[in-house]
C-alpha cells in the first residue's frame, strides 16, 4: 500500500515489527478520530467540523482514484485480485446458501428462508444485468471506522487493506453509504449528519462517474449481506430496507 498510495492522499500505518512467523504484526498509530466516532450522536464535535472531516475524505478519495500511477504503483495494482460483478454476485449467493444450509432445520425460520431466496435472486440479477463501470483500485471493506481524520493538513488515515482489490468504484462507495444508513436507522447518527455524509458520498460517486445503476446494485448486495448477520434485529432491518428500495424502483 505504501507503493500503491504513494501520491500522499492518505496516511497509512507502517509495519513496526512482526514475529518470525508473521502471525503477530505491530503497526504504527495514526492520530485522530475516525469518521465513525465523529458521527456518533454523543460526539462532542460541531456539525461544521463534521462536515469538514467528510470533505477532507472526499477530496482525498477523488484525488486517489483519479490520479495517475507510476510504473511501480501500476505493477502493484495489476497484481491485485480482480473482483468482477460476477464474482460479487457469486459471493453473495454463496453466503446466502451457507445461511440457508445452516438454518434449514429451524422451522421458525421458514419465512426468512423464502425471503432470502427471493432477495438473492434479485440482487444477483441486478449485479450482472447492467454494464459494469471501469475497474479501479478498491479498498474492499470501506466504512467510516476505517477512515481517520487527523487535525491540520495531515492527510486522512486509511486502515485495513486485507480486502484490497481491483473493483468498480461503486463497491467501496456503496459499502460506505450503506453503513451510514445503518447508523441512521439504529439511531447512532442524527439525520442532519447522515445527510451531510451521504451527500459527500454521492458527490464523490458523481465525480468518479459511477453509474447510479451500479451504485444501487452494490448497495443492494451489501444490504443482503448485512441481513445474514447474527446480530439481533439485523435481518428484519436489512430485508426491510431491500423491500423499500424495490418499491421505489
């Protein structure tokens, strides 16, 4: 990531040391709160500071994805795994299949199984029925806990590159946006702050020429994956959101 993100748009942790078998790795710290911490209802930060933090991320994200790569960075990018829309659809289908197999003998989940089968068919179709956007560098697991906002002119921090790949830009942006809506629906973020952050995500998507259809398709896929979470209430919330989105479309 030091090579790939060499333009300086983001601050990334450095490896300080690791064990001989690389099963324990110590990283350097990046000072500052995450966007998630700034957005919490109880956060002691004004709305203007919250808006500036999201603007800081949006400028850095656009600059990173619109920037040119030198030979070394291009080599790293080309070596990353390719995550196509077909790959994403297959992954969602596998996760649903695993859930269905795990819960196939639970009578009280029969209605949920039927809902999931219908939902996964629609989500997979939406992912592959429209032409994909160009493939770019993707973080792969982007949400507001992965983004740190230091004070001053220090570039935003970015964490956790285990899932980095080549993907459509819509994948990262949809994932970030879904988590924002999840915070709103769980009363962990005020409507005003949700609107501020959501507007920034959509502005970045427009500037990166992300197709609205692709953004919607990946959003649906991420909501479906959230429905499979064992957390209480997550299934009904996520499936309800998917139903609302289907009615709007």
